[in-house]
C-alpha cells in the first residue's frame, strides 16, 4: 500500500518527552500482551501513607532509590516525575508476580500515600535527584515494559520513524505551521509528525501496515526454537566476548527486555546476537561438547527477517545488520549499502545532541552511527568500492564518555569494569583510525583522484607524495597517542580488554583487530606510492624511489612481525569484519614489492618472507584460533604468489644495482650518506636504510617449533624509525595547483 493511500492512522499513546508527562490512556492489546508478557493497567490512587513509601514503586525498587511521594498523589513519586517516567503508583499492570532483578515484585494494586510528609521533605529529595547520572536516566526510560519505549524515537514498540529531508514533498515551512501538541506531535492523514528539534522532523508510521508484520511472533519463536534451551547462555557469551569491543547494543535495556521475554526483540537482532555468540560456543564449560545450533538456519532467518524489518526500520534493524556483517561469512558490500540507506531514513547521519529524546538514545545513536561509518569505510577498502558516506552529509559529533552507559558492570566486578572501559577506548580509537583511512581513500583512490594523478603527467608521483605526507604524520601521531591499555605489549603481559573463558580459563584480548587495521591503513597509503613510482610515466629520482621502497619494506616487516606475535588469546577473540581481508592485504603488499623489485636478489628476499608469512598464517589456523581469518589470507597469498611465478627473471645485483644492493653495500659507510641526494631532502634516511639491510638476513626463519605465539622477529613495530617518513615526503610540498587537484 503506498503512503499516499494509507488510511487514517489511529494515534498511539503520546511520547512522554516533557518533564511532566500526561498519563497515557488505558489500553489492553491482546497481541501486545502476548508478545511482551505484560499489559498496561489502570491507575490506583488510594491514599493511605505519607512521606516515604513503605513499598517503593517498581523503578525505585529496581534501582534501590529512596521512593518519596509528591504533593500530587496522581503524579507518582518524585524520582519518576523528575525523570519523566511513568510511576507504577499511578499506572500499575494487573496483579501478577514478575521477576525484577532477581527479586519478585508485586505489580498488583498499590495504595498511594498521602501528602502531608512530602511538603516537609520534597525540596531536599528533588535537589538530590537532579544530580543523578545518565545511566539512571537511560534505564528509567525503559524499565516497566514496552509502553515506556514510546519515549524513544528509534525503538518504539509499534511505530517506526522516517526522517523528513529538506527536498521531500513535505515543505519544512509548512511543517512548522502544523499544530504540535505538548509532546511535539501532530497527527496527519499520512501519519504522525514528530518534531525532535527546530530543524529536524520525523514521520511516525504504524508497524502493522508494513510487510511481514504478521509473521513477527512466528519468526521470533522460530529463532528461539533453534537455540533452545541455550538462549541465555549465548546472550551471556555475546556480552562477555563481543560487546566490550563493539558496544552497539544498550546492554541494560537488552537485559531488561530479555528478563521479560525474548518475544520483545526484533527477530533479526535476537538471531544476530545468537549467531555471533555461537562462535565462542566452546568457551562456556556447560556448552562445550553439546551439539551446536543450526547456524545455517539462523543465518537464513536473519536475512529473511532483516529484509522484512527494513520495511519498518528501527535502530534494532541497524544493530542486526551490523552484527550479521561481523561474521567472516556475512560480509557483503550490497547489504552495507542497504544499512547506510536505512540509517539515513532513521536520521543517524544527523547531529542528535539537542534532540528531544532520552539521553541514552542519543548515545546509542552516536555509537551506531560511527559503527556504520566504520562498516562503510572498511567495506569500501576491502571490496574496492566507492564509499556511501560523504563528509558533506555527515554531521555526527565525535564520541565522548557520556555516549556510553555508565552502568554495565557490577560494582564488585573490578575486572569487568576494566574490560568495558578498555573496550570503549578500543572502539573510540578504531573510529579515529577509520577517519584517517577515509581520508586516504578519498585522497588517492577515488576516480577523480586517479584522474588528477594522470593529468599531472610526470609530476604525478610528486603529487602523491605531497598529499601523502600530512596523512602519514596523522597516522604516526595516532599510533604514538594510543593509550597503554590497548597497546600490544600491554596485552601480551597483563589483562587488557579480556574476557574470561569458562571452558579453558584463557583470557581473550580483542585489541588485535585495531592494530591490524593500523597496518592495513599504512599499507593502503604506501601501496599507492609504490604503484606510482613504478609507473612508466614516473620521473622520480632513484634516491627518492629507494626511500619510498625502504619505507614500504619497513611497514611490511612490522606487519608480518605483528602477526607473528599474536597469541591464542588474541586469535580466539572478537575480530572486526575487515580483519580477514586485512591479513590478506599484508601478503598482497609483499607480492607488490616482490613484483616491482628492481633486482633478483631483492625479489628473492620478498619471496622468502612471503613463504614464512604463509607458514605463520597456517600455524595460526589451528582449530579455534581464528581459522576463518587466516585461511582467507592464505588463499589470497597463494593466488598472488602463483601469479608472480610467471614473472620473467630479474637482473642480478651486479647488473641492476637494486635497492637491496644499495642498502647492503652502504651499511659500512653509514647507510647511503655518500649517495647523491636531490636538493630539498632532509637528513635522517640512514636509519631506515640500515633497517632495510638488517632485515635482509631474514626475520621469521629458524623457529624451532610450530608455536609462534611468543616468537618475536628482530624488528617489532616499536623499533621502526618513523622519522624516515619525513625524508620520504620532504621536498614535495604541494603547490597550490597540486593541492587543489588532490582534493
């Protein structure tokens, strides 16, 4: 049914975004009752107590807060009023017992206290409540059932939102003339307008008119049937292993809903959590040895239900799509494009800082937006496709500590708190690294960027080097500024972003994908430089060419050394979806350097290093140690090295004077100090050229056993002299013409 032909929409309960919400009318929907295991009841206002309530309301009991009654017994207690939440003293569900945070709470009729004591104590209580943390606000917005989710914009139970852009058939000036009620809603024949700021408006539409709505309950039951009776175990595994490093789900909200029943979840999201958690099935001592659920059937359900959910998109739709894409088998480019389109429908590309939505939803929206940004940019890299997210249409603000919920661990769980905090640091640093990667892709790998280099003719390489220098410095500063908690050396010794494995006692560290992403970003930059200097039209000075090749060689050695240092604790942890291709890019870069080597000796050196790298990958491919990641890298390495065998034999050192020969013959005299240098290049190259000579002896060969988890090559990342990068790019400051053409 087209939007224009939809019948009049019956308005749902108002969204309580004002500080003092009106009581929603009594509704009893049998389908919602079945789905959520709860019904909205009528209020009870029998006054018999004064001051502090002897039986606190549901929310105060849940968060162990002093429940003080207000002057107006029809408005509920003071904590609920201050947070804009519906108090159970006013609107209580029908009498039944439900489990709330491990205790049974009576949801039947409660008697409301009187008003005398509150006049004496209300002022003090109100001032203390105003200082409560955002974590309390976020949970207050959800405790009590799906009715309170109506306060949100992107997670309402029975409606979905569509962002109204500036060029649609809705004229913004006319929207502003529409009569909005105190809850910033205006009912139209097409739906309900929801104004979240002076400039941003959404159209709220009912779920029940969307495709596949009638099958939601059937689908979620089918999902749960596949994993029954292990659903809760898998949820715990997900939040123990995946969530710390990839916090795109509001953990407190998720568990609150899960306690009420799995039927509250969107089928694709529930299935996505289960299917990711199954990867760590053997990390739970109670699950080890039991038959695993049918992963193929789960994936089929995710894809079919996700296609239905796209007709009524919510934040849970983005969450499900992102989680599905983290599976090594689940990464595809077309679904990424769909997720970006859905996110724009939901307004995730906008700045929501001042929107009239709960604070916890603002943080969730920002985390989801940046997770999608990473999915798009890394997907563009590994698939070789144009990115969908452009800077001109991206207004999301940088992440801050306030964008993460501050109650995701038990007060007594110090290790759990450290895991969550380190995971947030990891997530934030991955976002910053992705922004640098995006700059590299925009500067060097767009169609326009390639055309600019072609138009520059013989000066094309100079243009590339001039544009690469500031980006290289950004990468250097980013790595130097990494917090100690997520550095590789720290993770090799002490617990850093760890997750206890009940099955083996091993602690898992998820920081590997961040460092691998760093090497992939470096390689992506140097890969473009190497392609340029070997192009037929290049007129680059041989000395500068040698600097470029030496810098590239140092990156390759460091990347291979990083892989060599990975332990089972790293390999068995959560890895970002691009990681399997990033492992392969190391081999691809080595193959490029092999193919472009000017002499046979240098080509043989790269051939040996790639052979040893493949051996390292094969050792890492033992069952349970990142098999899906390294197997793909081995396959791609076999393909590239197989093609290289068809290269004609290169001239020997005595005839060619290759870069390796130049470096080796110059070591005794302090590098290449006696080689003529073009004017404008600064000193300091000798350090890098010396490192290149040192590594000619080999790095990984001679290991006695197949256990390479603690075998270090002579050069680690910390040993690389990044200052040589300045030599690599010095003398190529961009002219005005070059700078403009590079953009």
